[in-house]
């Protein structure tokens, strides 16, 4: 069974509504389980750093699974076919985890540590740290797939994982609030100030990481995306 398109007007029975609701809930449950798998992996890395290393590179972790309403709205907006196979293939941010790190080097280091695990496969990487968006947005985005073992068998679940520094996260939160307030029609002057703030945040990241290296020595990471 497929989801009704967001703009469709349909007449269905109560039994059909319940069936659609139950199927959608089961579909989203797979993403919740996939999210829990990724969260567990990140928590293990965090605990290892806390116990075995001089500092913990993870400041905090947040996660979410899209609501049914939000998913249906995005399916309609993007023109994706409303069967579940198409949704799984084309809507890659149904489940999302954000890992906020201390320094830029930590974002890449944690990306490596997560994606080099045997049961994780990487579908797509967008490095907006090395190549920021025009508005100044910076973050390392990865769409990964993790296996979830259900009573009906194994399912590969895509999860979007974002790695960013505290400064990047603060800027992105402010930018989101401004775009929401202006319904995405942000005045040019404010956009210019946002870009300037992004540059300032990037400079702060660089200075703080330099200070950290003076105290603790250089961090090592290897990554190619």
C-alpha cells in the first residue's frame, strides 16, 4: 500500500485509514530502530573517549524521526512516488542524527570512526565544511545505511548523520530561526550579516582548534570524500 499524495482529496473507509496508519507507523518504526543503532554506535565512541582518551570530542548528540505529517508533506513537495520503496530511496532524511563536536578535526575523525565500521555503508557524503554553502552554512553530512534485524528479516535503513562544531551548530540554529521568521524571504542586508557571522564562527573554530593543539598536540585523522 502507498501513501496518498499530500495534495490528493480521497474518500476512504475507517478500516482503510487504520490500515494506512498502521503501515506508515511500521515503516517509520524501521527508521526509529535504525536511528537507535546509530545512536548506540556514537554512544560507544563517546564512552570510549571519556574513559580512554584525554578528552571527549562529542559535545552533544540530538536525533529525530520525521513525523508522519512531515513525511507526507515532503513526499508531495518533492514529487516522489508514494510507495514505500520509492520513499526509502528518495527521502534520505527520514531519520537524522546530529553530532556536535568540539573542533573541526573531530567532525572528520568521528565520521571516519563511524563509517569504517563493518556494518555501516555510506550512500552519500556532502562536505559543507570544506565547501560551505553560499550563505555560509557549514556541516559534514553523510547518508549511511545500517542493518536492522526484524522478525521479518533484515532491513537496510538509511540515516542522515550530520557532524558540526558548536560554533557551526549555533550559527545554523540562528539561521533556521531567521528563515522561519521571514518565511524564507530574508532581506538582503540580513543575509549579508548572516554570512559575516558564519565567517566569524569559522574564524573562532580555527583559533580554538589552534589553542587546543598547542595544549594537546595535533589530532590525527584520515578522510577522503
